[in-house]
C-alpha cells in the first residue's frame, strides 16, 4: 500500500463488536486468562498486554503506522517530542560516551546536552550544521551517535542527510535525525541512510494543537533497546493521545500539501518586502541549501523564517500588530502561528549564543496554517511597518 493508504487503513484488529473506527482503549491494565497466561507474558514467553505503560492497542496502532510511513522496522511512542529525544539518548548512550550534534538544535535539546547529560558523564561536541569535515573530525572513539535537525528550528537550515549518513557509517556511529518539521510525507531519513528518525507528534502529526506526543522510528534491534529503557522509566504516550494522533495521520498527507503550498506562496511574497533582509524557506531558490532540500524533501513544509531589518524591537512590533496569527509556543497547527525567538524562546541565551545557532535579532518564524492564503497575507501586510511593501 502507498503511504496515504497506510495512514488510513493500518488499524488495530477489530473486536467482536465489528467497529469501523478503532475504539479508545482507556485502561491502565489488562486481564489475563489464567495464572499461566500471566506468568508467560511477564516472562516474555508470550505476546500480550500487561500494563499501558508497557503497551496499549491505541499506541501500538500509532507505532505500526509511523514505522511503515518512515520505512522503518519498528517504532516507539512517547509522551512528548522531547521525551522521544531524551529516551533515545538515555537508552543508547552510556556513561563516558560522546554525542556529536549540529549547533542548530532546539533549545530543550541544547539543555539536555549541556546541563543534564554531563551530570551522567555523557559529553558532546557541537558542529556548524553544514560543516561535514567538522562532523567527521568531531567523531571520537567513544562517540555513540550524531544528532541533527533538518530543517532546523527556527533557522530552517538544511543538512544533507545522505552525505552525513555516509560519514557516520564509515565511522561506525548512529545518525539520529529530528524529522519533526517534515513528517514522513515530506522526508524519510531512514531511506536516506539515517539510523533513527524522531518526531514531535505534537506538531504536524496532530496538526490541531490538541495533544502532546513523540515518536521514535528505527530498526527492530534499536527500538528493542529503547523499549526496555522506556518501559521502566515511564515516558509513555497516553492511549487517548495515541488515538488522536493515529486518526490525525489519516489526513496528514492532505494537510501537509496545503501547509506547504500556502507557505511557498507566502515566502515568495515576503521576498518583495523592503523591511525584510532575508527570507528562508527550503523550496525558495534563494535558500542556501535549495538543491539539497529539493533532493531529500518532497515539499518545502509549512515553516518560514525571515529577518526584519528593524531587529528585536521590530520583531516585537510585528508580533504585537498581528491579528489573525496566534502567538503561541507551538507550530504545525491548522492555525497560523508567529514567534520571535530572540525575545521569547531563546531570550535567556546571550546574543553571542543566539548568533551561534543562527538566531539573529530580527528573526521571525511563521508556521503557516490552513486558512485562506489571502487572509494570511493580509494579516502579514498590515503588521509590517508602513511603507515597507513594494507595489
């Protein structure tokens, strides 16, 4: 089956009630046929359900779909995207081992690498996102994995997954890709040579800002290690969230196409604005890594970043004047969302630290929603400084 059909037709087996839509399995635990059945399941001699922290039918269905959509052997779901990142690192990286990461990573991932894992004897080296020689040089004898986001948050930097995967395979380390901004319908890191693909399902997979969730897709052997860690550390996805996310996958291909077409048109129009120094969108020919994006992505996605010449204060004024856009800490929603990282999500970093990860004073990130494109554009126009729009 093709991906669009898998997202709809991959279902947990029907019960005796012959329901058409998969029911919600809101239960913390499951009953056993008898004492022998109970013992066999606890001793891993027999498959089954014991406790929803271990496995739940709704979560299993979501896992099956994500694995197939990402061309992976298996998948594991977590309570949030950051739980997926943490669980992957914690399950696979041992004390005194080392992580190489692109400098362009999400703020909470940065906190894990710089504050949490050093307490456990896990070190890291940051590399400029597209310096492939630096990636190779940074890999040490004790390096376990290389971690990247592509496109990155919020600068939309693009990393050549195939090129980096080749380096990682030569060096014998795992390549982990945060695929949150793309979803499996735009980019499939495992097919490009990566070992693990991670998602914050909270974003485009849900697509309506209703719930949290994370997904890890990889080989069966790697997911088994992650499973053993997660079953006992407890970052479990709730059955209710899994049910929502599995249903959301049914419409994801249609939504991501509209997000992408709206975003591409808005990005083109933003390039005509005098007040904007630079627009970054993966499928704009002006993007520095346009050719790489076209090679590894089917669509450009729903996110745009641009640099206002007026700096931090210009970014604040722009956000304050928006009427249709939501100002909220999320993205990938049906509703368009705007953020100004320098004054919000990355405000606790020094200016030097922000610049190191590509966050300039006037950088604005737009998550383009599914509203009518002219309504989106009119809101952007009225929020810009007077006299900055070319006619």
